[in-house]
C-alpha cells in the first residue's frame, strides 16, 4: 500500500516566538529535499502565526495542538477553527493523551473537536492510546476501540478518509520507553482492521497511522519499516533540529 509517510513534530508547551521561527526555518530547510514524505509541525498557539510566515514557500505542514468545536463565541481559553485556517494552519492535533489525562477531555468532546476541524477544512490528527495499567490488564484493544469509535461518531466514510490517526501509548510518551516495533505494529494493524470494520477497506488503507512515544533517531528506521506504521508523531526529539532532521530522513 502506498501511503505517504508523515513525520510530525509536536512541540507541546515549548518555544518562544524567536526559538520557534528558528527551528521552523531549520526544519523547512531539512525537509526541502524530501519529495516522497510529508513533514508537519505543531508549535504552541502563540507561535503559530510567526511560524506560518516562516514556513511560507516550504512544503512543511502547519498544525495546531488543539481546536475548539465552535466557529466563535463565549469559549474562554479556546481557539476556533477559522482562526487557525485564517493564519495558514492546515491540520490540528486532537485528543492528545495530555489533553485527555490532564485536562479531562473525553471521547464526546474529542468527537466534537474532530467534526468541527473537518467541517472547517482542517485535517485532524487524532491521537489515541492506552495507559500502562490498561495494557497490563489486557485492555489495550478494548480501550483503543472505544477511543476510536468515540472520536469518529457520526463521521462519514468520505470524511474519515481525510484524517490522520496517531497511536500513542501513554506509557511510552516522554518516558524514553518506546513500544517495541512488534507492539506498535500489532496495535496499528488492529486499528486498520477496525477502520475497515467501521467504514470500509478503502478508508482503512488510505488513513495514515502514525506512531508516537519516545520516537528517536535510533528507533525511527525500524518503526518505519513496519507495514502499518506510516509515520511518527514526535515530542522531545522534535525540539532539536539534529534529532528531528534524522527522523525526517528515516531510511
Ligand atoms: P515524546 O516523543 O516526547 O515521547 O512525545 C510523544 C508525543 O506525545 C507526541 O505527541
């Protein structure tokens, strides 16, 4: 199957504007020769407009780290989809485990965010993943299914085809503990099967499934060699150009 690889950096709550612009320019330069893969950056909200300018003329895709479900209104602290498209944002991370765990976002809320993103032309990067307790109790697949079905409620097959899915086992995020390639591939294959069941085979084969959780220069090649791993959502290693460039240039 010919899915285009997507290497994505999630900067989380890091970087002031000057640092963000500098790193974005370095990433644009590093990615300029890559015609067979996509590169995405998700800076914090405060740096989005400046990074959008810095990325003009490059092929790096710009993403937000979240998105509200209404176009405007009394939603203190939230950012609406048209505010993002207005400054050149094309994609939005939705349902990151830090949003779920620290800010108590549930599947219903994530579903509203995802449908709004699609309605306003933003590509959702939907994150799902199990905790260590859930994995150890044998609940991984049940949890993944619940999160996937919950997030994609009332989404048509046509629309579903446009999303990017990210499998991020919570126990592997920022811990230095990567899922083994076999564990990651097993979860990705499960998710692809589930997508075929929920929608159809074409949707399942079109959607890119990224792996996230302690992706580093020394494990990217092996991860990318797996049949159902179509890219990576990178946290810590995306904050330094040396490590992120190596990840972009996986073999
Ligand atoms: P780390 O790469 O720092 O483990 O973070 C992964 C992640 O949460 C990306 O969204």
